[in-house]
C-alpha cells in the first residue's frame, strides 16, 4: 500500500511538473510575440528618425553653402565733425556726410562722400536718426538715385526749449550700382556730438534678387 501510494504521488508530481512546463512554454510564447512586435515597431521608428536626421543635415548643409555665397552688406555711420556744434544752416539743400563709421561690412558705404552704392541687386533697408537743438528747424531726407524717398521735419518752436529728435526708414529695391544718400534741407540744422552719435545713417541688405 505505501508503495502504491508513493507511486501515485510520483505520477501526480510528474503530471503537475509536465503541466507547469507546458504552461511556462505557453506563457513564454505569449510574451515573446508582443515583445517581438514592439521591437519591430521601435526599429522601424528608429530607421525613420535616422532618415529624417539625414535629410535635415543635408538641408542644413545646403543653407550653409547658400549663406557663404550670399553677399553680406551692412553699415552704420554718424557725423563727428564739427564736434559739439550745429551743422547748418545752408542756403542750398546739402548732402550729409556721415564720416564716423560704426560698421561697414562689405565696404559699400563711403565715409568720404556719404554715399552708399549697392554692390548687388537686392532689397535693402535704410534708416536715419536726427537731432537738433531747441528753436532750430531740422529737415532730413533719404535720396535714392537722386530722388527723394522719405523725409522728416522738425519745426522751430520759439516758445519751447525742448530739443528735437527725428527718424525714418524705408525698404528699397536697388539695382547693382544704385546710390543712396541723405540730405539736409535748406535753412535746417542738425546737432553733431561725436560721443553719443545722435545723427546716424544705417543700411543693410535684406536679401539679393
């Protein structure tokens, strides 16, 4: 009897062990399927990201090549002479020479003549600032190829001791060789201060055409 009981227990144990093995294999198979599917999706996503990165790197290199080949033009200048004095008035409208160069990338602006000459065809932006003492009128204009484009005017106010500031700007399409400069109106003044650069003229290339 004890031997039969022991044999029965052994059979049950074998059957249970076999069942556990089958269950484990089934569970492993069930888990392995989703894991393989997830790995495939991650691999596909990684390949897609790698392709996008390669494409973006190619675009970036192309932009760098275009930037290196694009002309760089920018200048800013102010008036430094006569120091601490009013410039003007003049009997005739007078070209202003901004002889103190602050920036002149591309050397398209001449501090000797006050004239900017476009090195390439493109769209440019120009801006100026003016300053005049109280009770002194001040008229300023930007000229393109001898034609007045934009202006400002500060009236003389005999009842006020406030100094006056003015500024204006314009975007221009210029052909290569076109010129831009500034002029002071008849019977007008600007105050020159070499330390603070109150009167300035600025221009730069936005993009070539």
